[in-house]
C-alpha cells in the first residue's frame, strides 16, 4: 500500500532528527574527520565495525523516502532530508577505502546534495581520477550532467545509442548464441539504452526549450525505473530514479523556465 504524503513527511521528520539511531550520522562525520584511505590513526576512538554499512543503509533509506515524497508533492521542503542523505553517504565513502561501488555512492551523494541545493558539495563528491574511469555508463552520464558537460554528455549517449552492440537485433542474437549473456543482461542493456535516449531528449530540450521533450524524457525514465524494479536490478533502479529527479530539477532551474517570455 502506497504511503500518504503525511506519513512520508512524518517518517522523514523522525529519520532526520539530530541524534537519530544513536547519533549514527554524527559518528560517521566524526570518523570522516580523522581516517585516511579507510584507516584510522593510532589512538583513534573505536567506531562500530558496521558503521559504513549502517551509514549507507540509512542514507539510501532517507533518500528513497525523500524521492518518493518529491514525486507526490513537488512543493515539499526536502532540503534537509537530501542534505542528511548526502552527508551520510559522504561520511561512509569520503577518504574511505576504495571499493567497486565507490563511484556509485559518490554519484548518489552528489545528486542528493544537488537536490538539497548544495551545489558546491555536490561537485566535490563527483568521482575524479581513477574513480571516474570505473563508473557504469549511466553513472558517467550523471557525472557529466551534474558538471554541465553537455558536449561530453552528447558524445556519451550518442556513442551508446549508435553502437550496434546495443541494438535490439544484437541483443536478441546474443541471447540465442552467448551462454554467458542471459535475460538479466538483456534487461540491463535495454534499461541503459532507455536511459541514454532520455538524456538525448533532455539535451534537445535544454537546447531548444521544448518542454515536450522533457516530458518524454521523464516518461522514458519512469518506465525504465519500473522495469528495473520488476527485474530487481537495484543499481539500474537507483540511477534511473536519480536521473528522473535530477532532470526535473535541472529543467526547473533552466533559463527556459526561469526567464519569463
């Protein structure tokens, strides 16, 4: 059963109160001030072994609720929930040990900070160097969008969409002939292609001011997120959902919406 706006607002208010869950966020921020590359200095206070996992679980729970509430009530004041989510992810991964999901978490934190209207903090969380080379295509696209690198974004989505390896015929052929390529892989390819088409539509909207292209992009991302949810593709669900809200926010801040004609 879907939660009401009132219930989501109540839950978010409780989850973002100072001191929630035994001051979990405070512990994460304190640890983040002193560790380097995931290593604590000699004589440092002892923090729970599960602190990183607890912070990430907390952050994504808060962010999920905030995104759901934003979908239901576009006027809701969600700056604090998104700020808390961003800070919790930042505390978990910033200066921590490198991991294979570090790029995903940094991109998630950057989007959270952006939705909290903290642009500088969003920019500071974006992966750089080696971390930027290990991103999934959808994560790379979000990084370029957040950095307003529209030329690079165009090159990225065009390269994907024009690559015959991602065509429907090629996907069908691989399903028939490649034993290591299964239905989950095919769904992933289709979701990424839908994601890239949505960004192409949004790029067109930013260039021309056509609101219809934004609406089409958002509808495409909604369908992609629904598909990802149906096949339990969690990372794809997150990136498509983050993109949906990011596009909505960026369009609202664009000159096409801000400057009266």
